[in-house]
C-alpha cells in the first residue's frame, strides 16, 4: 500500500508543497513543532534508514541540497535550523517513508529531551 507521503507526492492528499524536483518533494508538516517545520521526502518509497541502499545515495543527498535551499527561502539559513531523521520505534518514526524534518524559526534548545 502506498504511504501517506506517496499519496501526497501523487496529489491524492492535499499538502502545502514548498519544493519539488525529480528526486524529492518538500511540504509543511501537518503538526508543526516549530515556526518552520517542513518534511523533505524522497519520491522513492523507502521505509526506514535501515532499508537504504547505495542506489539511493543520489536521492538522499538531494535531501540536503533541498534543505539548504528551503532554509534560505524561509529566512532561517543564517539563524539556523535542525535536520532530523527518525528510525523505527525508539527513534519515534510514525510514517514509514523516509523523510527529513527541517525545523527552525526559533531556538530549538537541547537536541534531546532530558530523561532520568
Ligand atoms: P516521524 O515521526 O519522523 O515519522 O514524522 C512524521 C511526521 O509526518 C509528523 O511530524 C507528522 C507528519 N505528517 C503525518 N501525516 C501527515 C500528512 O498527511 N500531511 C503532512 N503534511 N504531514 C503529515
């Protein structure tokens, strides 16, 4: 079954798309955790980082090129931002189609929540 992000890529589900090229698409997260929260997604449906192969390197490298462009366009390149990729349960992954979170527009604080 197609992932929810494949449905966004195919325009079967609406989203606020901010960038698209031959290999990746980027759209605003439905539940933003920061003033700028954009998901950058390879068009190829790869479930998790564990499923990445060498043939995916071009598309996955493109996530960074796109992130830099999108950060600049959203005015957060100089102030800074965080790029995040979650994997499986302990990583907090909810959508099993690899994606990079681009978060910024405020100071994001420590990288991880503190736990005992
Ligand atoms: P992760 O936990 O890393 O798998 O993040 C999944 C993100 O996807 C989460 O921040 C919410 C977002 N999301 C889930 N469904 C949709 C959707 O239908 N549209 C958009 N724009 N974002 C979605």
